[in-house]
């Protein structure tokens, strides 16, 4: 029994798994046929990816946003669910996954890595069975001693940054995706297999497309920009409004993306009053409380609604400055916008009927406060004004800090027992819109460790903190400083 166990350990160390070891050591002809099939299948997948990268071929090529699996025995292609049935009917065990070209063993129910096959993949040509045959495994071999003595630990993630190619008016998508790619919480989730692509059966799944983007961005062997093609196509198929090459609003796309990520999670719940346990609900969703107090009887009506961002009106202050009114010499601040957002607002009798006064119209005071803060806080500085007759963009800088205490804008602004770290947020990224409303361009500043990086599509530039603070930001993303306590 001990001998069998030892043989299995040797096989798994020498090959990807014991099933692959049994196939490649059976005889030279069997091993050679499998290696040739592996190389041909990989070459076919590479050709398809090249076609996907050509915009003129998108309308002609059948593109699947879900991973498929090519059988290395018969070359037939299967989905995740059909793959198991095919193995049961044919005893074919090995498949190549369409997105990454990884080898999947159905008997192991997992992806496997084999050094010899990886050499074939990189060379692009098959090797003769004799040339590719494994050397016997030996714990005392001189090569292994040399490797152990001279090897260094390598980080599992890429140390650096990568741009995103503009696929035709897709700068709105690029800035939001770069923001997500640089968030530590989302990196932990997606790089930790929080969304299992090979097990997902959701059609046109946004979660799969975003997970693929995280894998591409963090590829340790690549430094050039890449195209988030699958995310673009998944977005088009999920929302007809987004389909095509017209300019889109980055803020609206962020809202769309958060909603679709939430819907892609197993076990999520729908409805504004549901306490959803999913990761994305906890990361992105907060809660706003609206309190309306009747001026006559003092009756207070409270309602609570979910929020994925805070939209702050900066237009009134900008227009006052343009007219030379009060405070025209000072630049509006983010804290000032938040104070205006949470300040009491007078309601006239024609917009409020008080239940305490028998449902009659009454003057009242309305106030918004934050009941629950998300871990990732998006703040929109509203620069686009839409009326019945005209749409225009409001220019003008709003000062914002690198760190902000959100406690004063919550339902407990004067709490003496509140833990400050539960409400402290640090700036993670700032999205900027330049140009006219109908023909502008987006770019984004993101924090990468202690460094700030400007992402202008595939152009990547290191910048100073002062440059970030001097931008006319449209969207600001702040992350909770202490995740261990979580803001309430």
C-alpha cells in the first residue's frame, strides 16, 4: 500500500495529475497523439482570440461570453454542464478551456498544470515522445539541490499597472473598470476565486467578464495594455442602451455594473428591503434615510432606500460664482456639498400630505441622512444638467480631500461613542470628464500602493498627489479605511 501511495505522489509531482501521468506514460504513440492534440487545440484557440481582437471581425465571429471546453480526444466543444455528460459517455477526460487555454481534468474536477505541456504550449510545436519524456523524479538530484539553493520567491500578482485599449468610445467603461481593478477589496474577491468562471451558468454573465479582466490585468508576464472585450460585449447584451459606439455616462455605467455584479452572485436577494448577504451588496450598497417633519403637528415620516452612490449638486454653487454672488471667491468643497445634501429642506404644502393631520397638505421639513455606509463609496459631483429644452455641462473645480470623515453626514452625526475608524474613508480614484457633453472624454486617476497613476485609456502615467487634488473630478471613489469594523 505504501508503494502505491508513493507512486501516486511521484506521478502528481512529475505530471499535472495521476490521470495525465497514466496517459503520458502508457506508450510513445499515445503520449505523442495527446501532445499533438494539445498543441493543435491551443493553436485553434489562439487564432480565435486574434480574430476577437480585430473590431472588423466582431460582427462575423460567433463570440461566447461563457467559457467552453474543447475535448482533446475528439475536438468537440462543450459547455460546463455538457462536459461531464460527454466524459460519462466516452471516458474522454481532458479538455482545454477557451478563455485561458488551461487544461481541465474531468476525473479530478479541476484544472491541472503540467510542466511538459506548458513547454509545448509556449513553443507552439509538438515534440517527439522521446524528447518530451519526463526524467525520473529524485529528491536528491543535483538539479533540485541547485534550484532550491538559488531560487527566490516571486510575488503571485503583477507589480505594475496596465492600460485599457479604447474599443471605440469606450473610455466610460475603461475608467470604471480601472477603478474596480485597483480596489484591494475587489482584488481579494476576484483573485481569490470569489466568482467561479468555470462553474457559472449565467448567460452573458457580467461577473465572469469582470473576473476575466482581473485575471488579465494581474497577469505577471504582460505589461502592455489589454482590451476588456468580453465585458464590453456582455454589457451590450445586458443593456440595449449601451450597445453601439456612442458616448455613455461613466456614472450610469457604474450603477449598471454594480447592479449586474450583484445579480451574478449565487444566493443574492432582490428588492430594496431585503438584507442581501452577497459580497457585492456589502461592498457597494449603503442606505439613505429620508425624514419628513410636519410643521404643524411635528409628525415625522421616515423612509429608507438603498444607495450605490451619493449624487451631490454643485451646479447652484457654480452658477452663484459665475454671477459674482456671495462666496464667489471661494472654491466649493466636497464637505460643503455633503453638508448641503444632508441639510434640512423646506417643503411647501402642495408636495406633502401629513398623515398626522388627516392626510391634509401641510408645510414640512425634509432631511436626508446616511443610515448605512458601503465599503466602497462612490460620490458623483453632478456636472450634467438636463432640462426639457437643453442639456449642458457645468464646469468648475470642487475641492476634495484625500481622506474624509463621513460621520457628520450619517443618522448619528453627534454620537459620542462612535468609533471614528468606522467612518474614515481614503480616496482611491478620481474620474474626470473633459470636453463637451456630447463629445467628451473620460480618464481616471487611481491609487496604486503609495503612488498615483493616470489612466488615459492605454496611456499610463505616474503623477503627483497634488495633480490629483487639482483635477475637476466628476466621480470620486473612497474606500473604508478599516474593513474590520465596517461602517453602519
